[in-house]
């Protein structure tokens, strides 16, 4: 997704799909994650995630957004050529990360921070806040 609205809609769509499954109908709560990219007022791309949680038989959806992080111009340029963020990350950091890392547990944030913050940690705070 390439905007806050598209990312939000993606998270809501994932949640709705999960709620319709047998597992989702029997779960105490369902949770969805969607990562996205948007542009700041200066035209620079930034990354973020939307997390949605719903509890069984409750129509209320708790929705949170992660912190954001900017993208280096090299990744922006690869995305401007049509590459998806994870693929652009793998290509940009090809000498420093294993293939597939940009779409795996590390994610772009993991590549940018040298593993200090990975995708799991990046999603953990908004997930906790969505449970409030």
C-alpha cells in the first residue's frame, strides 16, 4: 500500500477475511497487520504499519498505527522504478542481508537498523496499544 488510507484499508480487509474463517469465528480476538509507505510533506517516503484488533462478538475495531521511519534515497529510487518495498530493500542492501530479508522477520526496518529493531519489534508497540 502506498498511502495511509490504502494501508488502513488493507489491515481492515485482512481482519474481515480472518473473522470469516472457522478459526476467526472461534477466536477470542482477531488481529491484522498491514505495512505501508506514504509521503511526508516534503515528498520523502516513509514506512509505517496499521494494526487492527477485534474481540469476539464486538463490532468495535481497535486500530493503531506504528511509529514511522524514513527510507534512504536509494530505496526510494528503486521503488520509483516499480519495485515493491521488500524487494527494493533486498536489492539496496544485497551485500549486507540475506535474500528475502526485506519481506521476512527483519523487514526494511531491520535492514536499516542492522537488526537492532526488526519487523516483530516494530509491530509490537502498536499491537500492545491496540489491545488497550
